[in-house]
């Protein structure tokens, strides 16, 4: 088994697990459906090709929250290009200034193919919605290790300004949302297991999700602490 890690960072992201009429919400972290959809687009898989999608959907998925971002609310309006009639006002939610490390685990050949695809995509990647392009190259690395270990080894990807908020701390604890193994009890269920992306019958199944945490070294972990100074040392009995 091998693992492909991806950096998902941009000014805006939107990972919707459900949409009700004109209200489009977003989850607090990337969904499996959204990330698998991005990988399928990178490989040039057609939306109605459920057989090709099944190979990607079988990959085990996890995401690490490196920088949670903030939730943003926006309103969209549009006019019909032919009639000029106003379309219904839609309410949309985004994540602003968020950074995640997503990972998929599976057969080494497929993982390396996906790594090549995201570096040379057939269709450009976006972070949940077409209006949310990534700010950096998506591909990070291919690791021949378990999913959990890959996320423990990947360096902290948060923006420098966000890392400075943790100045002086040798480690940072990051939340990990990973897909439960078949024989593992899970704490939550999420309907984002993609079955079909065909426009006429999009379908998603439930999957188990386990929430854990991982400690990642910060840029200050390798720095040696400076010499300590005790202003009262000269007043101790030994120095008298």
C-alpha cells in the first residue's frame, strides 16, 4: 500500500456534503467526495464513468486540519443569459484562509498514477467549487507507509502568518478525520462516499469517520533554547 498526500490551500474553499435549494453550505474540512472528484478530474475521468470512479472511491481517505480557517457567508445573484430574467438569490458558505493535508491510501500503481495526474491534470483542480482554485500546487508526496503514519510524517503546511501565532511551541496538535477501517468502530457517519457523479443521478453512500489528533513539529522544534539567566543566582548560599 502507498499513500498520496495533497495540500489543499486557497483563499476560499467549499466542501458541501448537501445542498438545499438556494442554500449551499460547506463542511469544516474537505469531503471524500470532493477530493475524489478532484482526482477523477485530474485523470480525465468522465462524470458518467462509474466503473472508473469505483477504483478511486475504494481508496481509504483522511484529512488533517493544518489551518482551520473561518466560515464566510456570501450571496449570489444571476440573470438568465437568454431571457434576462433574474435567477433566485442563493446563499453560499465558504472556508476562508484554510489549509488541509488530504491523503488517499491504496495500490501503489494507482497512487503513482494519481500523483502524476495531479501534477499534469486533464482538468484543473479546484477546492470544492470551480470558483475556488488552489493557491499552491496540490501534490505533496507519495509515501510507502500507512495512512495514519503518512499524516504524522508530513510537515505542517499552515501559512507562515498562522504558524507565527504558535511561536515558540515545539509541537502543534492537529485534528485528523480519517476513514474507519472495516473492522474498526467509528464515531461518526458521513454521506460523502461517491458512487456516481453522473449529473442525472449523483449518488453517495455513508462511510465511517474516526476523529483523532497528531502532534507535528513546528519550525521552532529544531532550534536549541537560548541560555537561561537567573538574576538571583548571585544571592544563593553557594555564591556567598
